[in-house]
């Protein structure tokens, strides 16, 4: 039997398999609102048999967007526009999930096909904020967030989590990876503070834990809470795997149900040599040290490769991104190769193997 195509339960939510859709920015929102593109983009993965479909990094506040075209859920109208998307995902038997995010110093940038550079205020951008006044690459340095702002900040995430539930999402993920705001606080490369939100790992992880506590309190007991972490900055003197494992152990005591393990994104000086499954060992390490279930990412592109990751206990699920963009029906193809059952919509029954 395929482990990849066995169900997985977190709290009151069960996914039909462990082929999960990683959040992928689409830079196609209008004032934070999802569009028809998001319905078709996310809906295709549910139709294609994935177990969990996670919407892209969705900003908890306007200045938290990565780009002016990024998704948001800082008001009720945005949440309402997601309902048709979550309804469709659910109608196909998949679990709709959302990643809540704040880009911090990496906000106000251009969509990739427009050059990725910083968008100045006069062109529709906005001043950025961060853990410390340390800029990314040659972008303007952010304004350091004040203690009063940080004390109020977790409520912003809690409000976004409540709107996410109203929008029909059944799993919530807090984005603390890839060089965005919560990662900026975790990493000594970007957190130079000397107050209660800086210094040692306890100080640098304070904001993340405060946000997690606020979001957990906003969710019903049966709704799973995930956190995405960058295991390492891939830079000497940056966030290390040892520190990330310690953070994951603490998250287990704060009501987090699974850690989504990635890496990098916080420094242009990072040195990464990608290879198939290159980030899976990070997930395995965090699984072993935290006791939490984990999801693995990183150049997982083949059905047997994904099966091996979960069947050997290296991770509990796999998040796929680029491979699903190439093949939204990856789950159906993988099931056929592994001899497992997969979801097929009635309209596609003639396409099933052996039909």
C-alpha cells in the first residue's frame, strides 16, 4: 500500500492523501482580492487529486504584501471573495488551507516578470518595516518596528485567522520563513535589536510565539495550525538548523500541529546548491527533535521520490510547487504509478487508468 496516498489527520481535519499544494505567490490579486485566476489555479489542484490545497502567502495587512499585486485578508470583503474558491476546493474532496504572512523588509517589490526590484512610493509602493533597520540587498532599509507596534501585532494575525475561517479555510499556516517578517525576527542576520524582541533565541522567537499564541486562541480546537520555517539561512552567522529545531520544539508546546520545513530567503548572500530532495533532511531533523509532524519541500518531482520520503518516515507529507504548476494532476499520475487509488471527478472518469 502507498503511504503517500494514505489519509493524514491533524486535529479535526483529515486529508485524503499526503500530496499537498505548497503556497505559491501568483501576483494576480487586485487590492488584495483573489481573482478568477486564483479560482482556476487553486481549483485545478483540487480537481487533480491533491489532498490539501494551500493558498499563497496572504498578507495580514496592506504593508505586509510582497508586491502590490499580492493576496490579502486584512478586511472582510477579501475574505468573502475567497468563499467561492474554498467551496470549489472542498467540493472536489480537498482541504482548503491558507498561509498568513507579512513580508516585512521584503515588501513593496515588483512581480517577478516585472523585475523583482523595489517599488518606490511614487510608483505605488510603500515604506517597509522590519525587525531592525537592515535593508535587503540594495533596497531601502525598513523602519524598525516599535515595542508598542510589536505588542499589538499578534492581534492583526488573529483577526486575519478569523477572517480565514469565515472565508472557508480549514487549515491555517503562519509564514515564518523565506526572509519575511517573522523570519527576520528569528535570524541574527536581520534582528539587531537589544530589547525583549532581540538578542538570544528566546528574544528573537518572541514575536513568532506571540503570533502563534494569538492565532491558536482565535481558532477552534479542531482547526490545525501549521508554521513554515526556514531551517537555515545558508549563511555563516545566520539562523542555524540547531536553532530552528529548538524553535520547533517550543512551537509544539504552543499548539502548533505541523511544521512546514523550507530554508533560505533571508539573505542575498545565501549559498545553496539545489538537488532533488535537498531540503528533506532538514524536515527529518526537525521531526526527530520536535516530535511534531513535518512536511518536506524542495525539488520533489517524482511519485516514487515522494513515496519514499513519507514511507521511510523522513516526513509526514510533501508540499509540491513547481511540479504541480507543470502538472496539476500530479496526484492522479502518482497514484497510477504507485498502484494507489486517487480522486477523479466524475467528468474525468474516462481518463482513469484502465477506463
